[in-house]
């Protein structure tokens, strides 16, 4: 019915069959399967775990679960019958043959007792015989005694089914170790060969307690005695391993592992050494180099390794080949193994990244947190490594032993390897993880403590002044961490593997300090010169506290330039010579060796900040005055008052103040213009560093590649290279911008400084800027047309006449074009200027024009302003013979050192200044200081955060803040000094 109904629906509605197919497939996809979770431990005694169905299966009749829990076996007293099925069948043994043979497929009569497993049991020294020589099962088993005396000298094997030759180290007449001989570790030792009172203690100095190790308790005496008495190679290696597990430490106790090894080592003094190495005695492992004072420096810094490294060219050689002889904890030699690929590097990384550790010149460091439970599972027993450097060679392959410095090693309670090199005690053998020696009760129990190599560092030192990439023998430094076991599932341990490269930096440090000393001395002289110039410009002959403070401020800026030049030069030197060298001749300073360099950068930044703030304060406190040359053109334009006769009195029409406001606004706008675009500067630097990958040049490897694969190892950054790269890039882009703005933009697009001078001429306004008491700058803006307050037509005609040379030139002197001057004023002129300023500064300007008192104050200020305007105009027009001036050129040397040789005693001096040096009171004229300050700010933030992006953002914020401060304070100073109301400054 259902089929017919579905068919009728399909026929009636003509549903395509593909629709039903899709519905059917979708239903299949929606099905979910779930099975109950079962583990072998969840199965009962009558069940086994089926590895196929992943479930517990009940055993058959007369069966029980095996010891593994993965199969069923016959119960005690039942034999196994062969069957062609997957299951087994068990049958009870008859009463006359009640025991089951060892393989379980038969029953037998026993000559003696039956054990708990239902099998025959023989006395000690006997073997159980259940089959004849042809393999036929006997009716009654027999117990055969092994002949332990000569000439048989046999004992039962571990399975108890055959007699074997007893240990060769037993007595020659018997396999029985009878008193007073000592039986230990399956060996028989003669009496008095070694005291049995050994110390099986493992000291965990970090945790400040010791553990009686089950492994040491079981094997320390037997290994020591077998090594001493029988020169057993495996036993000697096992003893060396136990000494390594005890951190190679020596104490007053001569019966611990290292004490016993040292005792045996001294007994081998009369014998020949191994491999012609005096520290490697016959039959013993090489554990120590010796305890002579200064031996470490002789081993590590005397004879170079007979191979050279090169970063490029036909003889390129950057492969570091390390081989290790690997031993297990029982002293058995396992294999030669290439170091790498995870044996010493515990962190789970890709093979490509791990291989980078053995590329010469690449500073490698990898750290991770490892689970204690994982370490217990992957390292049930420690492996021991004797590491060598493969010197290669096709026929006579040579190996160079790597000295090892165990950081935790103690010598009579002192951590000697944490002291200076002269006290170091170099060793050879090392391990990575030890989960065995901390087992206290039995070898199968959970360890109380585990010991992990938390830091393995291989150090390469370059031979001084080498040009062939020669190095001294590498040093492997191992630091172990003791972990007390509490909860293995939550405990972790941090481990690090590192490879570092160093060279003697004393010569470079001496050169740097010498450069700082010489240039710092020159900076003192230059600062003294600036101080003398400053004293001349303020017309003060006294040396007082203010003079000393001024000298220190000048010296701060000059010393900052010294630090900056030295640090940038040093960083650029390392960047070029390290990245471009073919044969290795220089290596980067280690991070610890860069601390002094970073200190120099910090000093440069701090001192440059002092200089920058000093200049900022000076700029916002200069004296500014706009001299208006415009004069009234009509005397009938304004009625001021009525006379006593009743006739109105006529005054000349007032001169418009808008030209003054206009010039003041332009001056206000150019206060913070610069010769570069700060936004473009930051974006360009970020583009090169982050987009084009220039930041990769600062990595601690020798490869000058800009792009790196994401799969490749990325080393850490060198602070010295990072600073040198960032500072050089910032300066180069800034210098290119300055050249572009100076050569192209200012000549063909816009020159705001020259435009301001032109504006003064068009506005008929001159500007006097006094940066010092008796020194400043003068912009001569007196119009050659006499008037600037005119209509558009006349203004246009005036400009046309000027362009066609139909009128005079704009210069202060006749027939000259020079409009800008440096002025050195006499003390008399400055005193007169100050008296007029006092009248202007008596009040701060009107707040409400309708207020009577404010109006009176404003009138006083206005009269003072007119007085100053008239006074300065008359000075320019030589109207005061006692305060006259001369115009002359500065000597080239005066321009270079920034000081005037002539003191203006009788007449002021106007120095021709075609360079428009009045920009020195603006940001524009201090671009070098600003550029260096921005560079140092960017680099300091980057060195602290290791982020170019953050450094760029904070540098931009810093620029905006100081631009705002300069504009705000400069605007306030302009209002205060020029009588221009702040409401007219836009």
C-alpha cells in the first residue's frame, strides 16, 4: 500500500526521481553513530578487551583474563586445546598429571611441588625438563642440577629451562659466590676490593633535599666494583652516568658516584690514556677536563678549530656538524647520532626550524613549556651524550670534543661554574631528562623528583682578528632544573635550547669610548664657544650661575650629537660589515654586550630632549615687533574734535591695522613649518621597514634577505642592528626630503620663508626679532612704492613697475636686494627699547573695548606701540646719531662658528643675511635638531617595545603634541609682544 501510494503521488505530481535520490542521500548524511567508551581497565576478571570491537568480551568456560587484559587464558590446572577457531578451549588436567607445562598445551606429572601457576617447580640451581631431546612430552617432568663447579661452571638461565655458563667474573672454580666474597649485580667480587658502604644519595641542591635513589642503591656498588676490579667497560660507563646524574659534583664524601669515579680515575694514572688525551683514562668514560686553575681558558681560548666558516662564495661553509656518542643508563653504547632533530632540542618544532640551530651565524633560541606527564612518558630512562664537533674530511674523519659546562655542578659545596672562568670545571657527558634517579622506593614507583635540562646553550667564539672564519672550540652550557613531583598532569617545566656567537668586543669598545672621548672634548670647546657668543649677544661680561647653566645646556645638545653620531656610526658599521662579509671576521655583540650601547642611545635621547626643550623655550619667548612704514595719505579724512572757536579739528586719516594683522597671522602660521613632511617621513619609514621587509636586516643572522618564509626559523633582533637600520633609514629619508624641499619644492612650488619676506615688502611692514638681549634678526619690508594701503589697481600697477625695474629695489641699502639681516645692537639702543617696552607691557590688552578702565589701558599700549614704531623706524632711517648702525658682511669663519668678532660698542651692526637665518627662531631653521630628536624618539620607543609600528604611532603623537605646544605658546608670545589681539589670529 505504501509503495502504491508513493508511486501514485509521483505519477500525479510528476516529481522527478532525482529529488528522491537527493532526499535519500541527505538522510544518510544525517545519521550519527555512537559507541560506549571502554578501556582494558574497565573489564572485569572474567572479561578481556577486544581490540577489534573496542569493547569488553566475556571469557569462555574455565578461562580468565590474561595479565595484559587483551586476551583470555585457561585457568590454573587447565590445559589449552588446539582449535581452528578464534577462541580457545580449556580442559582440566587428569589427576595423575595435575600440572600444566610451561607452554600450556599439555599436562605432566611433577617430580616435586607445584607453584601458584599450576606448573612444576624445581629447587634452586636446577632446571625443569618437560620434553625429551626430540621434543616429545614426558609423562613425568624432571629437575636437573646445573654443575656450578669446574669445569661446568653453569647456572640456570633466566627462564629456568637450560644451563648456561655463569659470569666470567665469578671464581674460576665455582659459580657460587660464597663468603667472604661479595655478590652484587649478579657478579662476585673478592673481599676488600671496594667498600660496600657506598652512598646512593642524589643531591637536589635547588630543592635543598636529597633522595636515596633506588637505581643508585641497586647499581652503584656493583658498577663501581666491576669497573675497579674487572675493568668492565659497561660498568665504568654506568658509573660515569651516575656521576653525571649527580651533576658531576664533588664533595667530601668519597663514596658517592663522583667520588667513586674519581677514586677509580686515580688508580688508572699509571696506565696509558685513551686517544692521547690525558683526561681520558683507559676503560673509563671521559667526564672531566681537570681541576687545574685557569684550565678552562686554555681549553676554550688557545687553539682554534682547524676549519673556517664562510657565509658566501665558492667556499661557503655554514654547516655546524655535531655528533654524539649515545649511551643508555646501564652504560651500553647505543649509536653515533647526529645532534639535532629533537635529541637535545626538547621543544616540538618543525625539522626546518630545528635545523636552523646548526647554521653558523644564526643566533638560535627556542623555548617552550613541557608537561611533566609527557616527560615521564617519553623519557622513562635517561640517555647520555658525549658530544663532538665533526671536522669532516673524506678519509681521515676527525672529531673535536665539545667541552661542557654544567651550571649546577658543585665542588665542595660551591657552585664553581657560576663563578669566573678561572674557576670553571669543564666536563663532557650530559643528559637531557632524568626521571630515574629520583625514584626512591623502587624502580617502578613514581619519581619523587625529576631533573630536566632547562637550558642548553652552545657558544661559539670567534678568533680575534681572523679573516678566515676561525673559531675556538665551542662550549656547551647546560643548566638543570629539579622538579619535585606533586601533580604530573598540571606541572610543567620550561626548557630552552640556544646557540649563540660572540667575539672579543674589547677592541670595539675601546674604539667607541675613544671616539666618544675625543668628540666629547671637541663638544666642550664648541659649547664654550657658544657660551662666549651668547655672552656677547646679551652684552654681559660677568660669569655667573646663569652662564654656567647656559654652558651646560649648550653642552647637553652638543654631547647629544656626539652620542648620536657614535651610536649611528656603530650600528651602521655592524649592519654593513656583518651582513656583507664573505669570510667570517666579525660577529654581533651578545644581548648582554649591547647594554652599554643602549645606554649611549638613552643618553643621546635624554640630552637631545634637553636641547630641544631649551630651544623650544627660547623660541616662544623671543621679542617680536612689526614696524609699520605706512603713513597717512590724506589730512581731511577724519574729524577728531571741535575747537574753542567752534570749528572742527581735522586729523590725518588713520593707517589701517589689517596689514599688521595679516603679517602677524602669516608669522603665526610659519612658526611650525618644517623642511620635511612628518607624516610622509613616518609612512615612508614604515613602508621600507614593514612592507618591503627591511626590518629583516636587523635579525641576528648573516643573511641580507628582505623576505623570509613563514616556515623558516626567525631569530631574534639585534638591538644594535635594529637601531642602526632604523636611524639610518630615518635620516636618509629625512635628508632626501630636505634636499627635495630645498632644491625643488622651494624653487618651483612654494617657499614660505621667502614668501613671508615678500609679504612684508608688499605690506610695507618690517619685522624685528630679538632672540637675545642685543642680538636678533631684521626683515626689511619697507615698500619701494611708499604706500601699501591702496586699492587693487594701484597695487597691481606697483607690482608691474617693480617687475619691470621702473622703481627702486627692496633692499635696506640703495640699489640692493638684501632684505634680511642679523643685527647686533648696542647696549644703549637695547636700553631705550626696554624703556618703551615697559610702557607697552603695563597691561595685557583690553578684554572688553567698552570698559572705561580697559579703554584707558589700551590707549596707553597703543601710544607705546606708536612710540616703538616711530623709534625703530627712526633708527632704521639713521635719525639717531648716538644709536646709529652700519651694514656689513659677516666673515665666513664668523658664519661657521656662529659668533660675531666685533662688539657693537658705538654703533649697532647689521650683517647681511641672504640665508634668511631668522628662521632659526622657527622650527624651520632647527630641522637638524628636530630630525635627530624624532629619530632618537622613534628608536628609543622601538628598542623598548620591539615594534616599529608602535614607535611610528607614538612619534607621530609626540610631533603633534610639541607642534601644538609650540603654536599655543608662540601665539601667546606674539599677542604679548606685538599688541595684536589674539582674536585676530586665525
